C-alpha cells in the first residue's frame, strides 16, 4: 500500500540538530520546563529518529488547546538521564514507557496521577489500563501506541530460496544451516547501545523458562547466577555461530540495513524496524514470525509488546493545559495522526482507525491478540538503574566473550543484590 506522506519537521523539532553537549544538560532539567518561542506547553520527547519525530510534530500541531513546544532529545540519552530529568526541571508532559519503569517513578512521586484523565479516555482495553496503573492503584500513564518484537525477514529473499519460518528450535537451527550454506549470515545482530540484545535475551528467557520466571527475574526475585538464567545463555550459545559478527560496533539501524540489503536473512527487533523500509524501494517487502518454541512444556504463547505513551510531571508549569494535552494524546484522533506518519506501530486505543493499517500492522494485531501473556521489554520491566548500569554491559560482555558467562552472571547477581536489596 502507498505510504502516507510525513508531516514537515518544523523549526522546533530541528532542535535535534543541535544535539550535543547541551542535550544532557537540557534533559537533566536545566532548560526543560520553559516552553520556547512563546509556546503554551512543553513536551519532552525521545522520538529522535526522523519518521517518528515528524509524526509526533504532526500530532502536537493538531492539539486544539495551544501551541506545543517539543524538546526532542536522543532516545538513549533520554532514557539514561530520566532520573535527573524528573528530579530537575522536566517538561510538562514527556514520552515514556508503560510497565515497571512507569511505576518506578510513580512510587517516588516524580509524576502526576492521571485518574481523572482515564475517566474520560475512550477505547482503552483492560490490558492498557493494567499497563498504566501504578503500584498504589492510581493511573500514571496514558498509552499511545504499541508494537511487537519478533523475528523479521524479507519475503522475497525467502521465497527465492524456498525457506519457511521455523516454529521450533530444531527447525530454526536447521534453517540457519541452510541459510549459511547459501552464503548469507542467518541472524542479524546489533548491540552498540546496549539495549538491542535485550530483546533477544527476553525472548530466549520466555521460551526457555516461561513468563512467570521472566517476570520474577526482572523484579529481582530470582538469582541471576542460578541454573535457569544460565540455561538462557546456553540456548543463546546455539545461535551464536549463525549470528552476525561484531555486534557491539553496530547500531540497530545498521543491522536493519543489513537485512534490507540481504546480507543477513532475519533479525530479532521491534516492529519499528519497518521505519527503515518506508523509505526503501520495496516498502512492503518485510514480514515476521514469532520467536520459535524451544520447549513444548513452556510453549511460545508470550509476546513482547512494548507500550509507548505519555506521563505528566509532578508539578507541570500549566497543570490545567497539561491535563488537557495528555487527554488529547490518548484520544483516537491524536493516535490516528501519529500512525498516519509512522505505520510501524499499532494504536493503543481500540477506537483508533485500523482501516488504513498495512499488512504488517494487521498481522501484529492478530499475533498480539493470540498471546496468553505480554511483556514490555527488559529495560521497561525492571529497574532503570539495573537495566542500564548492570545488564547493558553484561550482555555486551557475553557477546564479546561468551565463554565467560559464569563470571558475568556472578557479577550481575552481586550487583542485583546491591540494587534490589536481596
């Protein structure tokens, strides 16, 4: 289907072009809450890639309550500095993720409760309500979009070679051998920023140990040096011979281009991968399959489906307008505008217009609908300080020297105890 035209990037979204030394200071709160150029309200955004950035601008431009200034910062800088940002001088409203990391800030009084907003939201299913609820039962987050993590591939390449998506580990290993024999690297991999490999770990853990263990491990309730955790890396060891070399020097966009150019045959990533296809010569030549089953006793009925949306600072500059804005951002009308510019996601509201969904979006809705349980992604399902300072370097260390996994996990366990207190 034709891809919708993107809204132009305005002068304020061009702030990203000046990203550098000042970005960390801005995110820490030195320039956050004051809307520039006379705007009525400010939004902090991690949507730094071109397509979602333009889509965000289009959505904010349609807000009827006033002019919105968007403070766009590099995605990873935003995530890494969020604690300082919220304790400094944050924007009135900011982009964030559902799940553990949203509740973490709610517990610390760093964001405003949104119960009154939720009373007026339409079309939000129970799953979105649960993902947006704080530990005290208050509503703390307004969902906008979500998307699955899966194994992506180019149908044209696979059809040319007669390959079919695997449903079990044995089928996957056999397929990898076929692909390798054809002179193509089977599995793309990137972990330059430290978060990319988290998706592979999550899916391996969910297939090896199941949903309940995964949730407990993320919450700090299971040891990282125990046998179940080690079993995840033994499973990963089986895939390493088929995995793209030197992943620590490669960003996810570069791994996506490797798949697009057919240097690799598949890539475990979020559906935002489709952004790389939207500007290619074959925008519809992308498909996915769900991560295969490793153990029949565990099954393959859990899908990783991160939810993106918005939260409000504990003390916004203009509380009334901030509440009006965040209610708008959770509306089907606002979500439709966002998806028109970025069809790599799915609307959180059931009232969002699905008539223009691409084949990929419709398949994502179907697969997520069949899932028994959903997870939000590792760095959203555990403490931010643990994910960033402990697990990022641990996964990179494993990819660098897989034989050191015992000592790596022992180090993770020591740090886990220090951070979680048990």
